[in-house]
C-alpha cells in the first residue's frame, strides 16, 4: 500500500501549496485565480482518481470525493464562486460524455435490446413515480415543505417531487462505463435506459410543473406556453444534434485530421449554441453521437476514440466540480427525510427494473444486477429542482432544499453502485480500450 501513501502525500503537498498561495493574497493578473483553481483541482482530482482506481473503485468516485473534500462543505479551498467560474469547462465535459454515449448507442447494439430497454424505462418511471408520490403524501404531515398545507397543494408538491425523483444521471453512468471499459448486456441496458429516461423525465417534469401552475395560479395564461417551450427544448435539441452529427461526419470523411482538437472545438461550439437557443445540451450531444454512428460508423469509431483521448482532464474537472457543489448543510438539516426518500426511490428502481426486465424478456444478468446503476442523480435533476424553486415561490425553495440533500446522497453512492453492478455482471474490462485516454487501469 506504499503507493497509496505516496499519492496521499502528494495530495497533501498540493493542498498545503494552494493554502500558502491563498495566504499570500490575490494574484495581480486578471483571471489568474480561476486558472490557479483550475490547475489545482485537476491535479488533485487526478490523484484522487488514481487512489480510487487502485482501491478497486471507479475513478469517478475519487473525482467526486476530492471535490467534496476541497469544496465549501469541508475545507472550502474551492469556493462556490470557483465552481460557478469553472462551469463552462463542466458544460464541455457534459457534451463530450454525451457524445461518447451517443456513439456507443449504435443501431446494431440496440437492435436486440430495444424491447427490454423500453420496458425497463417505462416500468422504472411508473414505479418510482408512484412510490415516491405515495411516500411524500404519507409523510406530508411531517415533511418541512408539506406540513400544514392544504391537500391540493400537498398533492401538487408530491407530484412534482416524484417527477424529480425519476431522473437518473447519464453522465455518471457513461463515465463509469468508460472508466471501467465495460461491455455487455448490462452495460447496454444501463446506457440505453439512462438516456431514454433523460428524455422522458424532461417531458414528465414539464407535465407535472404545468399541473402545478394550474393548481396554484390558474389565472396565469402565459403558463400554457410551457408545453411549447418543452417541445422546443426536446425537438430543437434533436434537430441541433442531427445537424452537428452530419457536420462531424462530413469532416471525418473529407478531412479527418487533428481529431482531438476538432473534438473539443465541436463540443465547445455545441455548448454555446445550445445555451444561446435554450436547448438541452445533453440531448443534443447524445443525438450528435448517435447520428454520427448511424451515417458513418467506421470513422465514427475513430471519433469516439478521439473523445476518449480528450476526455480525462474534463472528466476529472466535471466530477470534482460536482463534488464541490455538494452542500452537506442541506443534507444535515433534513437527513432523516432525505435518507428515507432515498430508500423509497431505491425500492422503486429495484422493482421497476425487475418488472420491466421480466416483461421485456431481458437477459438474466440484467434482471439480477442492473438496478443499482440507476441510483445516480446529478445535473438534470438539480436543474429541474432549481427551476421549481424559481418558478414556484415559497414551497418551491423548501422542496429544492430537501431534493438537493437527496441528490447529494445519490451523487456520492451512485458511482460506487454503478461499478458494483458492472463488476457483478462480469462486464468490466471487456470493451476495447485506448491507452491515450488515461482511463484504463
């Protein structure tokens, strides 16, 4: 275990160094503080990932753990302002992760799995939605954000909360699959279902929020435009991704040089266009990768390898920022309710996955092992909770506080659960690996 001690010692040296530099005072060069935080976080996350990988965990767990330790909840070396300042890099990482996932969702791979992927997605959604809705109603006299409210409002809040609970994290699932080099029926199921649920949950959440508006503000006519907004987010994202996929396919066919630089540039452009047009980045990037694989499968594989080569620093940064964004204060204030709802959601994931796998005649290993890989929650769920807090003053912020605590738990245990799933299924290390990605171990 001497290598563990050496890496921990290196980590401690880096932390001491940054603390000394912070004591000296702000650097006179504009942007120097952000650059310093970026470099420091990347180095620490990389070492944390090595330690986690050596201990048999996913490197994603190490990245998130380092972010949590350095973030506002523990040592505060990485502040909330630092997390916000580095968000553009995080968005590019999401685009790269989703592009990789889309490239892996080939027609050939999905052809034999389509029935049970759809069945598991539907059953997971329905069962989690029903169980969490019932749990919130049952606990409503005790929950801080429902106690003492009128029954129609409690029902509305339970419905919105249940819609939030359905979401899983494609970014965590994709990163753990890439990190472990996994391939097989369970891997395809985890990848396919998380992607399908990401699209479904956006629509489901929009419906829940529209009903909430009709209950709370029936006289507000402009809320009817929410359906149009959601249709634009989903349809526009697919159209944007299709255009980017065709453009990348043309580049690979006619040029096919400097793929790493081209990959990062295209991801950055996709981020900017998505934000400008108010589209869903994850869905657009997934569509890009899928279309590329569909129209140009051979050269599309080369592009995916280039993505892997470019992904390590951004993966480390993205998940360490996610860890730094975990606020343990919210969790500590309502930990008992958060843990209870985490357990209810886990039960729903287990039951929904098992039922969907049986109805869809999925392979036995999918029935037995797949469900823990759906535990993770991250960006999409947090974004929807933030939207509730903004659009529904009053109880929306209270609901957000509890849900952020739940996401914090899922963010910490999700990568561990996903790796456990893939290990138990015997699918880790089976995918072709690329040495330049830095993710192999």
